[in-house]
C-alpha cells in the first residue's frame, strides 16, 4: 500500500512538471495542448516568435493579436509559461495613467 502511494505521488509530480509549456520552445502541437489555444492562435504565436523569443508575458501580449491580459492569465493557469515564468497581472499602480501632482491648497481667506 505504501509503495502504491509513493508511486502515485511520483507520477503526479512528474505529470505536473511536464504540464508546463514554454511558449519560446513549444511546437505548434504543444501550444495547442493549452486550453484556449487552437490552430489559428498557435500560428500567430509561432509567427511572432520568428522575430525573436518573447522576453516576458508583456512582450507576448504586445506582439500577438488575440492575447490580452485575460487570455494570458488563463493560458498561464493552463500551464503556459514565457521563459519558465507564469503570468502575473500588472499591478493597479502600473496600469494607472500618470497624473499631475496635486496643486497646493490655497490658504483660507481671512474673515
């Protein structure tokens, strides 16, 4: 019984290690194993990769039409990586547009 448990755990860890697919190394067939990536999107990814490896998830989102932050998060959850890194959504501070510094408040008028 103990051997079966150990064998099952080892098999699970081996499966988890093989479940990730690096976008910079994957073939079209490997990309299509990721839920949500079909033939059309895998072709777009491979065409964009011809210009060079993706440096980050942001680079991939910028260069591949049809891959936005939402899809990137879903693909990462399904096992896709960019340079062995999972997707992490940009923070709210990095998404917010730059704003002007607030002007100092005017002193109250004398009464």
